[in-house]
C-alpha cells in the first residue's frame, strides 16, 4: 500500500516594506541602552545630592565679630556687600579695601554719598576696580590688587549665595593667600526657609549651575581672557 506525501506550500513572507524595516532599525539604533540610562540617573542623583551641601554653604552668613585680615575685597552686586565691607574697614578688621566691579560712571564721590560713613575712608583706604565684568573678572582684578600690595590675607565680602563661586575663582588666582569668607545676607533670598521659597530656590539653583560650570572649567584648565570693557551695571 503506497503512501502519498502532501507537501504544504511555504507560508508567505511577512509584508515588510523597506520603510518599515528602516524604522525598526532606527528604533533599535537610537534606543537608549540600560547602561546609559543608569549612568544618567547616577549623574543626576549626584548633582541633586551635591546641591544640598552647596545650599547650606550658600545660605550661611558671617558672624558679627569676624576675623581680621590685612585687606578686604568686596564684590559689587548689592549695597549690603559694600556697607558691610566698609564697616569692617572702619573697625580695623582690614587695612585697605578693594571694591571690585564698580560702574565706570560711579566714582569715589558718588559712592561716598551712597554709603554713609565712607567719605573719610575713601580718601585713604579704599580702591575702586572698574574693569571687572563678572565673578571671573572680580577674581582676576582682585589677584592683581593683592599681589601689587603684597597682602597675605584677605577678607572676601559678597552675598552668601555668591560666596562659593567667588572663593573658587579666588583660590585659583591666589593659591598662596589666606582667603577668609565673609558672606552677607540679602533680602532677595530667605536663607532660613530657602527650600520652600520659590525665589530663593531659583537663586540657589542658578548659582549652583554657575558654580558647577566654573568648577569644570577650572578642572579642565580652560584658559580665560581678561575683561576688555568696563561694566555698565550700577555699582
């Protein structure tokens, strides 16, 4: 008895157009690998964790009875920075003061009118820097001033949120000088409740980003140019 074998016809190939195949390949090529996602998550977590100590440092203010130094430098950007710096100079906590980043249209007479009790000190013990445009410029001009006067210790006066980046830049240009931070409070930020105050959190977030960019630039040793034009902002 013979057996008859029945051969089934091969199934039709799936209807895959060249466009569909290209899309599949594109999704595969650009699909993020788990390792990449993990590294991104770790990086973001590290940034978030680093923000907490930064915020604590950036909201700390100096004690009333601060340390003494040979000189004082104040960064413009808020009147409280200048009044505190001149008060430190008046109480003998520094022999000479540099105000860095002053508007070129503002001279000694204008500052003396704006800041009570500074007229006499302007004549003997205060120098004005009109070249600095930003924090990097502040550091560069401060470095020139400190070296030209031979100072070995400096009180650094600026807003508390601005202090970490200021000290980072100054330590680069003055590695052998003792730098003493004197952070001052500002009305723009509620330092005691910054985590639940949106304007304060915004200030700290932007400053943290600038601090990280400065740290990366210094780490990579990216050359910087000196400021060529004077600032146009108010003192």
